C-alpha cells in the first residue's frame, strides 16, 4: 500500500509534537507544525474558498466594511457613466 503524499515511515520511535503520544519505528508519520508526527495530527491545507472566507471574516470582525468609503455620485435617473457633475 503506498504512503500518503508527504509521509514517510519513522526510522526510530519518538513522540508526536501535536498530540504528545508516542509512535513506533516504521509507523507512517507526516510533517506537523513542530517536527514529525502522526498523519492524523497534521493540519489539513485550506482550500482557496476557505482562505477567502477566513480573510473576509477577519475584515468584518475588525470593523472594515465592504462598501466604498466615499459617498455615491450616482444621481437618480442617470447612468453611472454620466459625466455631467452632480448638483
């Protein structure tokens, strides 16, 4: 059975830095935040949609808005491409 991508077999027994449990020699391990550990302890990479959601959530929680900061220059009954100055 092939190993999961980015995984290796442990050359010697050690302790997983994520869950602090021991793993045996020849057990499948993966790179975790502070070294090598269990495959299940490795953080799952976020998709592009999850990264954008997290970025937008942080912007909302910090008080930013998604609307422009300048007042609207649209006039009732005219298109936004109108070059006539607003009264």
